[in-house]
DNA sequence: TTGAAAGCGATACCAT
DNA sequence: ATGGTATCGCTTTCAA
C-alpha cells in the first residue's frame, strides 16, 4: 500500500499566487525568499494570498533552479528504533561525519509502502548506512542504478562494504563467562525474529559450552525489549532447568536480570552490545565499540561519496570484548 | 562558514551521458529507473558510462518532472544528540506519526553554517519539531514565509504551538523530595549552558525550599553528560556544604550518583526527565511522559500539515511527576 | 526498443 | 521595485 500524494490535489503554484495577487511571478519569488528588493506592502499582499490558499512552494523546483546545494546528507537506516545500541552508533557516526562536513539523519526502514528507496529519494541523500539489516533486492538495484553509495553495519551483502563484529566469538565469550560463574546448564534467549546475528551468537555460545556442558539449559525467544525479557526471565526461573542466561541483546538481558533480582535469585545473566544503561544495572555484557564503528563507517561512506576508492573494501570484522560486572 | 557545493563542479547531466553512450536522453532515463522498455545491451552500455563518470542523477530535477511524492517527512530537530530523553521522545513521536502516514527523521541543529533552514530545505520536509531549543529569527522567518509548519517541545515562542512541562513545579517536587529525605542544605546543579528550563527548575526548587531551608547548599554547573556529573559529584562531596543534590538532568544526576556511591556516601540525589536508564541506577527523578509528548506533538503537526486548524492552539503544559527510587 | 520534444515549478537575469 | 523570459535536469508522451 503506497500513499502516493499527487501534487495536483489542490496543487497551487507560484503562477496562481502571482495572478491572484496581481503581481509577476518574480515578485512572488522575492516574497518567498525574504528578498530586500520588494516593498513591504506587496510582500504583505502576497503573503496574504499564500496564507489564504495554504500554498507551499515546491522545494524540488526551487533546488533545480538554484543549482547549488548547501549540505550533504547521509541517511542512517534502522528497522526498529527500539534498539538502544543504535543510538550509540548513531552518535558516533554523527560525530565522525561532522568532520567531513556531512550531516547525518536517521530513518526507519519500511518495506510495506512500495520500495523504500523511492520514498527516500525525495530526501536527496548522498549516501546510506544500513544498521542491523540489509536493503531488499529492489532497493539495492535502485541504489546501484542511481549510483548512490551505501554500506552496512551488522549485516552483509556481496560487493558491499560492511562493518560487523565477530558474533561467533562473542557467543563464545558469553559461554566462557557463564561457565566461570559456575553455570552447568546455561540457556540462550534468542531474538524473536531470527536473524543472522542471532544464529552466529548462538553457534558460538554452543561451541563455547561444548567441552564443558553437562546439561542443556534450553533456549527461549523474546522480542527486543525489556518487557519481553522480563517475561522470559520469569519463565526461565519457573522452569528451573537453566542455571545461567545469555541473551541476544542488552534490552532482553536487562529484563531477565530484573526478573531474577525480583525473585531474589542469583542466576548469572549476560547480555550483548554493551549499551550504556547496562552499567547502571551492573549487567555483564559482550560489548561492541560504537566509537570504532562510527569512525570506520563515516570514513568509508565519505570516501564513496567523494568518488574515491577507499583503501579497505573488504568487510571489516571487529572483535567484541567482555565487560564483567558480576551479574 | 557555509559549505556551498556548486553543482557545476564536475557536473555531468543526463545529456552528457546520452551523448557519450550514443543514445537519447529518454533511454538514459529508462536505464536509471530500471524500466522494462529497454534492452539489456543498451542498459549495460549506459551503465558503463555512468560508472565511468561517477554520474549521479539530480534528485530535485527528477521529482519536479515526476510530479508525485510518495511520502511526507517531518524533521525532529535537537541541538545536542547526547540528551538521552530526546531519544525517548523521538520514539514516541515516531510511533504516533506513523498513524498519520508521516515519517520522522532526526537532525541536529547547527547555526554556524548559514541559516539552518536553507540547509534542510533540500530535504523537502513537510513540518518541523524543535526539541529543547528554538529556531533563530532568520530560520523562523524563512519557515513562516515558506509556510512550513513547526512546533516546539520544551521551549516557547510567540504564535507557536509548544509542549512543555511545568518546570517550576518539577523543581518544587525535587525540593520536597530532598527535604523529606532529611536534607537541610540541598544544592542544585545547573546546566552549564543556561537556558529557560534551567532557570524555571531552579526557581521552583528555591521556592520549594524556602519555608524549610536552614542553610544554602549552593549551586554548581555541569555539562549535560555523565562525566561532567561525576566530576561535579566529587566536588560536592569534597566541599561538604550540601547534604542533598538536585540536578538539571538525569545524565548529570547519574554522574553525581556514581561519585556519591564510589565515595560510600548516602547523599540524596535526584534528577530530571525520567529517562529509562535512571531505573537501572535506582535514581529518583522528576519524570516527564514521553508518550504524551509524542502523541500531542504528532497530532498537532499532522493537523498543521493537513492545513486544518488544530483544536488546541494554546501552549500545552504537562505536569511532571516524582519517581521515588530512594536515591 | 528508441529518440525528440514538451513540460514540471521554481530562480534569476534583464529590462523597465 | 517589478514583470517577463530563459533555464535548471529530469520524466514522459508521442512517433517512428
């Protein structure tokens, strides 16, 4: 379902305004742009007509005529705004892009309304960064054919620069952490929507346990928020089969930890991402470094926009680290 | 310092591409848009030329010719991305605007490079929401003359709809909280950059203390982040003049609380905003409701964009509430 | 399948 | 200070 808004629905142009105000179109343009070369009375007259018709100038037409742009924009695309780590990466990319005089804006990806790309084309972006997701075939084709550069964070696609972290290794770190804390049968809480990251983390986790594992703590699945984590935590506690919990994300882990503490339990819990608020909760986590991600992403997209070939074109894989807070 | 990028620097158009590829401009357009009415060979030929010249189609020109837009965008503007509460309001507005089929994007305000508005005009936004700041005179004039609606959150301007919370009352609540917890000489930590919100909170705080206050706990000032809060907390502890702390924001308060806990002190601390991560820290705070803010902001801007007159045009003042976590 | 020509709605220049 | 005109770069229609 696309919401195409046709311009001709009550579509007034500068011409109509000029006629109605009994002036030339050049004069209307001057009123629009607060030009000094216009008398206050004519300006007021024109503005009245503008208000009356709720006229809005057509920005694309203005830009075409102006032939100069005053800023470059890169869009950072995410599928779900509730992922906290996203904001930390966002801040980091934003700061790094600033040095290149490129501005960043964030957008949510939505496939339902036609192609995403056709929607954002209107924004006239110079480049795109996809976070934790990849564009579909159509959007990829559209970007390629229009020569709009894009890169990926935490996902991958052939012939596309990407920055990921070693999720398999991160899963292993989590396993080691729980084992060190005495778990004999740790469980894993999947992301409800399965994805490649989740699979890798889980595989690493399983492999990390393999040598030492006695019993299977099982798996659960939760949506990517605290409430879902809390409910899952309650379930884990009542099931009594697991003696340690590794969660796909910090949001889930915080929810689980809350449930654990509410029950007065000491069940070890560890999350993934290393968002800021894990500190307050005293939650151990497998941490990614948003600063490095942002720096690398900014440098790469800036190079692509400039038309130069970046030195490194192979995907970049960063190594996550354990933050042990004793949770 | 404006970074005007003139289009004519290595400015290739569809015409050049057409000539070089020995085809008509219509055919190039078909290649750009993945049209079915083009043979694979000519498409490939054209794409080669496009790659060779790093040609990028001019989006404004395309839109002008297309005469149809597929999505409306509203920009949410903030001066400083490090304010955590901003993200919660953002999520809330985003969700509410979705119902109106309006998409939200976030942007940082920067006055340094000419007028902000001239920069974002290229994005062709249907409306703007300013968070915790107000546009300057020039930008205001530009938006008004181009008939682009805008509203404010947590600031105010004549003839402009705004949503604020009762900062004076919030300050009073904080005073009462500290007094209830035995403070006799509480201090206030200002925002380093003074602003209207800060003044109101402080005034309410002072008035709340007035009847009961014995000694003046003094005031401090900190930048809007945890580190600054931490340093300020250390200073408060070493000064030993205050026996309770009210902070302008949760970020500062979290920093202060960390310092207090690191020192093994029991000094009462309270923040402002009610960001999610205050829960993890067990920090008491004066809480605003991002859900309500988002709902109201979305409804109002949507009405303005639609050209209808919203029912309520007077500024909306919400009442903050105390969240007591015993900090 | 392809080429040529007619707009799209502003801006800016040149007269007046 | 104001009006008219050429023009911006693309999409789209109409012929071929």
